[in-house]
C-alpha cells in the first residue's frame, strides 16, 4: 500500500530554497556588514589608544577583541537558516537524484518486503527526474518485468506505492484462477513451505515465481476468491476484461501493470489500473534496516 502521504519532496525543496536564500544573504550581505563593523571598531579603538597615549595614559583595558568576536558572531536565526543550508541541500540532492529511503507500512509485498522494512530506492536507474515535477531529464533503463518499483499512486499522486512490475507496455497480462500469464506464456511457480504471517497468526501458501531473470517469492490465500472485487473506473479500463476467474489486461504504451507479491492481499493494477511512466519514482533494491529483525538487511529481488 502507500509508503508516504504528503509531498515531502516539495517541503524539502522549499526548505532548500528558503535556507539557500538566507545562506546567500549571510554570505553577501550580513557577514560583510559584521566584518566591516568589527573593522570599524578596531580602527576606532586604535584612534582612541593613540589619543590616550598623547595624554600620557598607556594602561587601558583591552575589550576590543571580545567586542569584535560578538560582532562577528552569527545570530541564532541565521544559525537555524543559513547554517542548515549545506546539510539540507545535501539531503535534497541525495534524495532527489541518487537514493531515497522509504518505510514499508503494509503487507502487500510480503514475503519479499515485510512491514517495518526500511528500504533504499535508486532514483536514477530509470532515468533522472526533476524534483517535485518528476519530469524525466535523462533516459535510463526501462522498467523490466520483475522489478520492484516505487511510484506515485495514480488515483492519489501524493501517495507513494511499491509493487512489482508484471507487465510492460504492449504486454497482455492475465491473472486467471491465481495463475499469472504474460503474452500467452504461463509463469511457472514452484511450491515452497507455507509462510506464517505473525501479524495475522495464520499460514499462507507460498510459491517461487520467475519474471524475466528475477526469481521471487509470492503468497496466495486459499480463502480468497480468484475474481477481482470492486475494481475502480480507471484510465484505459477498456483494456481489461474481468470475469469470475480473474482479469486479462492489455498494457497501453507508456504504462505499466503492477502487482503485489502478497497476491490476495494487495490493492494493485487489478483494482486501480495502470501506472504511467510519469509516476515512476525509482527502483527499490535494498533493505537497510528493520528494527524488529536485523537479518532483514540486504538486497532483494
């Protein structure tokens, strides 16, 4: 399901912009004025000492260095704006163009990803995109079947979702009686030991499936029917035919068909339609932390 609600990228961009303006103001206006004030103080002190010396007074308390230090000190409000700019801009560039962290809040990608997994998403694999606008500015590797991809949820783009790419543009994807077929080829599965879900305290059927060159595990719930219940009225819905056995969809150009690995507990393209290329965020590839189980750390398919 959703990974993050609210446009954090926009907030980070605005924070970068605001702190950047204060950083420029500090560098080219406030700091030069403070330096000039400290220099003027030093010159005034030298003139005063010269006058006192003419009067025969040579023992004078030296308070100028302390006063200069206070004049040069950055005000607290600049500490919290201009001072934070280097850190904020580094985070902004890292998250926007290299790697972005996400937290898995739901079980739609079990058993590949568990609730609480903290993952890294490669932001340049599918092409570099402008922050906030998400407009692609460089070509990357097109999404492949089997990729685990983060994208903006089409019905509500403020939500980031994570699913597996099952169909690419031009593919015919069929999910009939809980068997996946792509372009007329049945995707073979191998039965594995049942998976125990600790949250639901029950077992699910577990299989290994191979999409492209990427083997991965998936779950089926024998208590859930094969047909899709409550599909939305999404764009290109005419490309999909629903029946009591499941669904068959022809993937339009520039669109992708996504499914969760927890097949019977995932709201995905079967329900809300295709993911346009403009909604792509990046390729998920690494679990960097799970505070409930450090064994989760590592790459995944």
